[in-house]
């Protein structure tokens, strides 16, 4: 009985670690979901912009040697700016009835952001600051890594702020109105373009924080992080249900725990296959996602 | 001269990849799985010539049929979802295929060396062309024979009733359904045709590079696959070819002198192109102009 118990501890430990890391996926998923909700378009450059923002915050870390929390906030701010640039370059001027064109433009932007980063850093991974990375909390029989707990806490705070903005401010009402019915929102005097732009800035900031969290938990930043983060973010978005913020949060944590436990059992090379299988299970049995509604409009 | 033959081979293979995405895009589905079908064709084609000792043509056809079958199977669940969901589902499928080959070992001894796919190290020694004394020019001509066959077949399909049916589904599913078009059949066949062409392209690709590994078939290749028809404007197969020449010929080769800056410019030019010509570089109006230029009547 005692031996059996010890076999269970390690998997549970990896699920816990994964769930805390999954809060990053949740942030990225929220970004995709929000932009989809407001514009009904995919911004494939989103995760790249998040990593780009984290890179920009390295300036604060390397030159000003600012404390980690300030670096994280700089990443969010920088990513917000990048989000606005992405909106102007890929969404603002392309006619709305051509979704393929915006999709392609955002792919171009993804390549561009990645290449700017490669160019600026000569393709070398850069060290990134973390908080509480020397702390290990002992809740026997488990350990909780301090930096992961910090990431989890920061993500939760960011999500709470986002939910406050969306549900308690005029800006949030405008955003939700445009998401619900763009022309009706315009008739009420809500500028569609401004709302879209603001959504891109808000999601950009959220993504920048996620990018910084990735850097903080892995310890380094690399442009190679952008594509896997894009794929995971999209998977989370679909599992959670398109346009659903609670769905993205739950799905992000679910995917994080799921992938880490499979990494424990099957190794890092195989783990993503099981994440994709999880996605297919959802697409087959629950195509609307965890919290999504079956869309009747369109 | 070999450089130009090499160019022609690359453009030929990428045209096949673009054509495979073109068929699927006509029905309004954005499939990011084309790189996955391409990978299936590449690995199976290589295994059939290297491990089973087949001639290249039957090996290619068998690999293409296998890709088409997989594509058809993927097509069915893909019908349940649309738009972003479909992009993600196909993207995930493509990645799953890539990771499958990453973990796939199947080696046999041939002479005194081990041949066959070996996980992360890839599949080396696909030496059908050198072993049978094909020159670079022969390979280029061989590839272009397939490309032209595929383009003519799709051109003809576009002009026939089949093309209209595909485009009808792409324009408006509800309207297409209301005139009695079977959406399931159309979409699944488009996926199947796309899978077949991607499989052909992959099988040739494996043989002319002689070494493939899972990293060749990632998200980047998948985005290239849909970039060609979208940049090409989805109005005819010529657009796909022109987009491949624009990207692989102009953006990759002509701008080579710019060194590191080339990749930067690459992304920026795609963004610019989609802003200036959101319908694609070679849209329906350009197709009509070309037809007039060639003396044909307006379609």
C-alpha cells in the first residue's frame, strides 16, 4: 500500500506544476478568444507579439536592471503597443469580408515579429528574470515551486483585472456590445474601430504578461517559443469554447496539467500528441468547447 | 546551371503543395494540415523506394493514395467545425503527424548500413535518383511533368461542373445546400484531392532532398501551403504558380543578397501585399486580363 502511494505522488506533482504553468496558456487563450469575440477573426501573430513584448522588456532588465515585477509590467506595456501595431497593419485597412487576407497578413506579422527578435538578439536565447525562483514550498508530500506559484498568482490577478474591465467599466460594455452585435453597437454611438483597437491593446498587454511568465518559468527567452505557444493557445481557445473567457481559463489549466502528466509518463517528444488527441476528443464529442454556445448567428 | 534546375525542383514541389491547399480553399476551408499530408507522402514514398525497393512512380502514387485516404478520414470530423475551429483542428492534426514521425523508428539493414526513418534524426539516404543515374535536369523535368499534369487536371476541373460546385460551397454553404449540393461529399472529396496532391509533392520532395526530418514539416510549411493560393488570389491555378515563384523565387532567392534582412522583409512584404491587394496578387480581374491578352474570350 505504501509503495503504491509513492507511485501516485510524482504524477500528481507534475499535474500540479503543469496546472500552474497552464495559467500562461489560459492568458494566451483569453487573448485569442477576445479578439475572436470582437472581430470574428484570428490574430495568428498574437503569441509572437507576446514573446516580442517580453523581449522588449529585456531592455528594462539588462540596461536599467529593474526588479522582476517591473520587467513583467514593461513586457505587458510593450506588448500592448505591439498589439496596436498588429491591429493597424493586419486588421484596420483590410476589408472585413476577406477573412483569408487578414489571416495571411497576421501570419506575415508573426514572421516579421519573430525575425525582428532574431535580428535584435542574433538568434541567441536570452536569460529572463524570475521571482521567488529559489523558494520551494513544502506541503508534504508535494513541493510547490515558488516561481510557478508566482506565475499562477500574477495570471489570476491579470484575469481578475480583465474581468473587472470587461464587466464593470464603460470600455468593457463597449467591447462586449461590439462582440455581440457590431452594427447595433455602432448605432448606439460606439466606435467599432476604436473598440477593436482597444481590444488589441488590452489583449496585447495580457499576452505580454504571458510572454514574461514564459520567460520567468523557463528562465530564458527564445524566438522558438512563439510557434508552440501559438498552437497551444489556439488549442486552449477551441477546447474552452470560442469567445468564452471562463472556458479559456479552465481549458488553459486543464491543458497545462494534461501535457505535464503525459510528459512525466511518455517523455517530452511525445507529450504534444496527447494534447492534440485531447483536442480531437473535444472536437468530436463537444465541438462547441467547454463553455461555448452553439453559434446560431453567422 | 544546376542552380536553376535546383530552383525549378523547389518551385515545382512547392507548387504541388500550394495546389493541394488551393483545392481545399476553394470549398472555403482553411486547412493547415497540408504539411501533414505532405509529410505522410514524403515518409511513405521514401520508405517504399528505399525499404521496399519500388520504382519511383508506383511509390509516389501509393504514397499519394495513402495521404488521400488519411485526408478523407480527417475530412469527416473537420466537417463538424468551421472557421477558426477548422484552422485549429487541422493545425493540430498536422502537428500530430509531425510528432508521430518524430517518434517513429523503422530501420532495416541494407548492405552494411541501416536505412529507414529514425525518429529525431530523420530519414536519410533516400537515394533513388542518384542510384539510378538521374541527373538534376532529369529530376527537374520529372517533377515538372507531375506539376503540369496536376495543374492541367485542376484547370480542367475548375472549368467543369466540379469546379463550380466547389466554389459554390466556398461562397455560401447554405445556398449551395439549398440547390441540392451534398456538402459532406464535396468537402470530403476536396480534402481527399488535396491530400493526394500533397502526398505526391511530399514523395517527390523526399527523393530530391534525399534526407527528410520532422522539422521540415512544421507549422511554417503549413502556412506556406495556404499562403500560395491566398497570395495567388484563388481565381486560378496560375495564381498559385505565380505566388510560389514570387515567394520562393523572388523573396527567397533574389533577396538573398540582403542576408539577414531578407527574412525581415519577407514578413513585411506579406503584410504589405495583403493590405494593398487583399484579394490576392493575382485576382479574378487579373485572370480575365490574362485571358484577353492570350486572345481568349472573357469567361
